[in-house]
C-alpha cells in the first residue's frame, strides 16, 4: 500500500510531511550556519523532544528556573518544517534546531564539520510502536489502524522519515563528515545524568552540580509530562487529537512487547535484524536489561 499524497511527498528518496515543500528542503543546502549552532537529528520517535528539553534546560537558565515560558517549537524549531512564527535567522545564539533529515539533505556547512550535531537513536521496535500510537494522536500523520499494515509500511520505509535503518546507518557511516555526538534513548533512560554530562562536554558547557541536578530532575519522563511545553500541550486541535493520547506516552524501553505479537516480532527480525547487528550500536530491548 502506497502512502497517501495527502500526508507525504518524496524528495530525493526521502518522505516528508506536507507541512513543508520540496523547494524549501532544497533551499536548506545553502542554509547559513553559525559555528555555535546545535542540531538534534533523529529518526522520528527516537527521543527528539526529550533532547530538545534537555538542551533548553542546559542552555537557558530561564527555562531551568521556570521564569521563561517559551514553547519548545519556538525555542528549538524544526529545520525542515517552515516555522509559523520564528525567523530562523533571528534566533538567539546558540541556535538549536531539531531535524529528521537524513545525513545527505542537511545544510552543506554541516558536512564541513561546522556546528554541533547530536544524533539520538532508539531501539527500532519501540520506535515503531511509539510511531504507531503517534499516528493516531497526530492528525497530520496518516493513521493506519491495523498494526500489521503499519508495520509493513514502517519496514518498507513508506512513512515520514522513510526507512529507519537507512536513516541510522546513513548517519553512523558518515560520522566522519560531521562534528557529531551519538546518543541512545536507552542510555539516557539508564543514566540520564551521564548523558547530560556527555552533552555538556560535547558542547563545551559547564554546569554547577546544582544546575546539573535541576536539568536531570526536570528532564525525567514524569516531570516532562507535567510540563505543558515539554509535552507539547499547546498544539492546536487541528494538529493533534487530545482525546487519543499525548506527546509523552509511556517513555520506557520494551513497550513494543505490549503491542507486537511474537509472530510480528519474528517478521520484524527477519527483515531488519541482520542489518541492525551490523550497526555499531548495542540496542537495549527491555527495561530489565538496564
Ligand atoms: S517526534 O515526534 O519524532 O518528535 O517524537 P520523539 O520526541 O522523537 O519521541 C517521542 C518518544 O519519546 C518519549 N519521551 C521520553 N521518554 C523517556 N523520558 C523522557 N523524558 C521522554 N520524553 C519523551 C515519548 O514518550 C515518546 O515515546 P513513547 O514510547 O511513545 O512513550
């Protein structure tokens, strides 16, 4: 089954949602980069909002102490989706962007090792199940109610973000071209403090013990779920169906077992496991493994 043109279009082999255009994506090749820019790059549902929130907490004291009420989308806008209100050239430095772009479509200067990129991966069964639930909640994403059909779409890469394995292996195999830090959702879940310290070290930022504690506490799933900015609670009703869920759903490792049958898991393994094993990542598939 091909994806509906009401939701997706393909540009240079990659599926985008209709909130952007091929012309805009093409223009990003020349997007002007500042050396202090930071990009959070992910395949969808891999920990983007979590990392956005962590960076807001690290960089902006006003976000950390609650004196600023800036929406996540304004603070850390999407690179490839035209922002409704923010002029990307006028963001305060350091600018931070989120992106689901594959390595080969990012601004040229990133490939000259300018700016900093944080690439976050997550075990793909949890990614797929998170994506499946997200497609019900998010009105701009095509809903495929039958999980089997959704899985086939995901496995064939006919979803926004295209093929998970191509995205991850593309970024990892081109690591040398970029100034990049790789993180996994699971390591953040296992030891958030160490992950925050890694990010600080990569960005050359020093936080006091107290500030670090505050970042780690506020970036927990429970606290982010209570924060309307982190949970994207102010998205308009024509974008999300608030009766059908929330942005922060379960926030755990291994929830795929609650949706996938044994047969579905085997089918998934048959298609992807060999390629997954070739990646330089040790995925954690169950919360009890950490
Ligand atoms: S998106 O739409 O691509 O931007 O989604 P993304 O933010 O990448 O992924 C959403 C999933 O990340 C979970 N999440 C968290 N897990 C643990 N701790 C924290 N603090 C946290 N914040 C977000 C979120 O709940 C989604 O996963 P699921 O499995 O659906 O709960």
